[in-house]
C-alpha cells in the first residue's frame, strides 16, 4: 500500500492513516486505518465524494473551527 497521509502524527499512538492500495480491486482501493486496528476500504469515486463534501462544509458541524 502507498502511504498518503497521517492524521495527527504527533503522538506515536497509531494515528489514523490514509493509503492507496494499487493492487486492490477498484471498489477497495482507498484504505483508511484507525488507531484501534480497524480499516475502511472504498473506491476512489467514493473517496472523491467524501472530499468534495468536506470541501463544501458538510463536516463543519462535526469539527469546530
């Protein structure tokens, strides 16, 4: 898997990370791991929708400015 980003990264606690698994089937190419050993797999299109929604402010109520 190709590492894209680490979210937090300041604590050595197993921070959430974003990967692209180029060997996976297209529906499972994007991989997000958390610090509890779980993972989410989604397609590039699904991830693009998530990013677009975040840019549009859909998640603003979850994370205070």
